C-alpha cells in the first residue's frame, strides 16, 4: 500500500501556525517591516506557492519539510529584495510574566545581557546556519527535515547546526 498525501486544506490546518512562527523568527529584527502584516503576507505566499506545486508533490514526501523549504526560499527572496538585516532570533516570548519561583531581578538582568549577546551573535551567522539552527532548535525539526527544507544532505544540515553552535559558543565565551 502506498502512502497518500493529505488534502491540502489539512496541511494548512496542521502547519500554518508553525510556518508562521518560523517566518516570524526569520524576519524579526528586520528594519522597515510591519512584522505581523508582512509575516502573514509571507505565510500566505508560502501556502499559495505550495498550493500551486502540490499536484507535483510525491505521495511519500515529507510535506512538513517541503513547506519549510518553500518558507525558507520565500523569506530569502523577501530579504534579498528588501536588503534588510535578517534573522535576529527571538529566543522567548518577551511578554511572559515571571513565575514566583523564578530567579531574582539581578539574575534576570544578567541573563538578559547574555541573551542580548546571543541574539547579536545569531544575527552574524551565515543564512544557512541561521535557518538550520532555527529549524532544529526553535521549530523542533529533525535533521532529515532540516536537510530537505534547505535542499541539502542530512550531513550538511548537521554541519550547519554544528557550525552555528560552535560559532555561538565562541562568541559567548569571548564576552
């Protein structure tokens, strides 16, 4: 028995929110960007392109990784067209209220400084490393899915994540 693809509407229902979140993180920190509106427009562009290409998708394909590949390509295209500064990665929801058992204000201030340094270091990573790091550790994709989304081998996906982490550690240790 061969696997069949779900209805396209099912793909949208399953993956819209995570693709939107991925695009939000990729585009966060770009200048002259209306973050919610531009991210939603880009997410719609991703699903429009996916809809047009859906009939050509093979039944045994990983549709999630395929959508990430389209999303990554759309984001790169937008960034190239606009020449904006890409990929300032938000590492947590900054609107969250601290719980009663969380660290002291001094500890939080120190952590905030470290996260700021980390964000700046992430911005300096090459785009392939940034995308691979986001997909793997923020979005939770498997290396095979990262590889498919980036159009690379699984080894190259692992290498991009490894090199990104290595560069980030080096940057964090030099501070």
